[in-house]
């Protein structure tokens, strides 16, 4: 039995992250163990969730992982927790482009059999809020709207009008929040500024969100709603499925890039690597001048190398160490920011030079889910392996693919993308290794001397 709530909204910008993070922190402040989750591929919100709860922020993505893994991944993350809070993505019924409800918050809520709390931006309406809530509550009978939280309410009179309008809707008002500047979190070109870049300010913002929620929401009613969810029938997902039949006598060191420049990673990836027999050692390319001692494999996820281009370039010793490791044939898996770091240059600054390509920032946003097939063998995937992923960047790499591309993609038009050479697999595509069993085990096996 996992008590659980999904925090959704009619559209982006209504305040889901503020409410979800505030609820997580408020319940944690009551002494509850809260498991934080985020619908979709977003990496930044889970960082704030982790700060609020003290547990890893985890993603539930029905496109990348498939519908069958959504409930098992929640059960894995919520092991030992009193409550799971799931923050939705975009509007409640918005999913993968052109694919109906796939990957929408509504679909995830149905897969989890979880009640939904609708966060409504009430700043420019009064009686109309009842029509909006009625429409969302009746659109899909399988989605249970268990309550509404009214956000950005201006005055006591405004609150009274909203409550009167919703009085006969059958959807209880479980919270009313005023504007709170201290609870705001700054944004830039790819969303919120990650926690790792503003640790002290992020702590203050999460505390303010918790206080805002405590003051304006009925926490007892919300907890009762979460506990009304029926038992989950799915068994918990386990990374131990990656365990090798013949464990290595010596666990190979797999270095995983972190720090402020590389904040995009899924919590399950280091768990999978460890289960596959690796010793996972994090390092910070902004601070560390050498790779961890004994490194036999390297994973560089996404993040914001363009923000820290000067610092990454200045760390010449580490750049040379990365290039030397790649030349040795050791497995190197790089996604998005990692791809840029392996390039010859980024906005004119020298990078690792592993790839014969140059990267630069642009104004154009590349965003969307992708169906991909591995075009050749690499430490990450065998030729022909099909994976689903997500692109999210404002950079361009020239050329965009090497002589041996990493992936063949179908959306938004057929193309090849990325680089494979020796042990290197580098691509813009973010992938979730839990979706394809054996991915982490294959990578670790390539780390053998």
C-alpha cells in the first residue's frame, strides 16, 4: 500500500512545481517519509523535490519507459515511504505530440490509480473557475479529481467568490494560496535554474514553499485523499535484474560526472550500474582535475555546459584525462551536455576533443520525444537495439553525426544522430536505462580490463 497523490494543472505555469514541492516539504516537516516523483523527462524539478524530502527525485515517463514500468518504478522509489507525491507535466491531459494520452499526467495517474489534485491559476477569474474544474473533472471518468488548490488568489473577497463558485462542483477546495515572491524559483533557457547552481537560495525557496502550503492547504485532507488510493498491484521494479550471472572479482570503477554543469541524470542509472557490478564514483568536472582513481568507464549526462564553458575549458588537466580515457577504448557514454563536453569546442572554447565536431549555443529550442534505433555496436547498445528517448537543448553540433552515427531517429523526420567510435557513445538523446534491460550490464562488461 502506497499512499499517493498526483499534482496536476490545466496548463503549464499554474504553479504545479511550487505546490508539489511545498507539499513534499510540508509533509516531510511533519515527520513523514515522502517519496518524490515527476511525470515526464524533466531533470530539474526532481532536484527541488529531493531537497524538499531528503530522498532521490525520480521520474515516471510512460513514453521512455513504457506504461508497464510506471507503477513498478513508483513502488521502487516509494519503498519505505509513508507517502508518494507525483508532480505532473504540462496540462493534465497533454502528452506526447500526436499520440493521444501517451505520457500525459492523466495517463500516469490512471496507471497509478492515484487521486489527482488540480492546481488552478485563479488570478484572472472568479465564477469561471467552476466551469474549468467541472470540465477537467468530467473529461475522463477514469481520472479521479479529488480536490483543487487555488493558486495566485488576490484577496479575501476573491477567495470568497472562488469558493462560492466551486461550492456545487463536487470537487472540494483543499487549498488557497496567495502570491509569495519568496517561494519563486528563477528560470532560464531550459526551465528552472537547478538546485546545484543555487543551493542556499534553493533551500530558502523550498522552505518558503513549504510555509506557503502549510498556511494555505488542508494537509490533513490531502493526506486522507492520498491514503484513499487503492493498493498498487504492480511489483516494485528492481535494479538487481542487471546483476551479472558471473560477478567480477573486482568491481570496475565507473566515473559519473556531476556538479553544477552536469545535473541531468536519472536516479536509477547509478543504481543499475552498481547492480551490474560497478563501483560508481561521482566527480565534478568543474573542480576535479583528474578522473577518479582506477576509472575504467565514464558516464557524462546532461546539464548546462554552455553556462560553465569557461570553467570547463580552463580545467585542461581533466579534459586531457577524458580524451586519454576515450583513446584507450574504455566505454564512455555521453548524453547532450556530455556530448558537448566531448566535442572539439563549445562556443569557441576548447573542450575534450574526443569528437571531431564543434558546438555552439543558438536561439532555437530542440525539444521532443524520439524513437531511436542503434545503428552499430557500442558499449551502450548492440546494433538494432530500439530505445526511446528525449531531446531538449538550445545548442547545435556541427556535424551532428559522425562516420558511425549513434542513432537512427524517426521524429520529427528521419535522420541519423550522434557518434560511436571505439568505446565512445555520444548523442543528444537522453535515455532511461531501466527501459531496456541489460543496458547497464553491457556497459559494465565493457569496463573489464
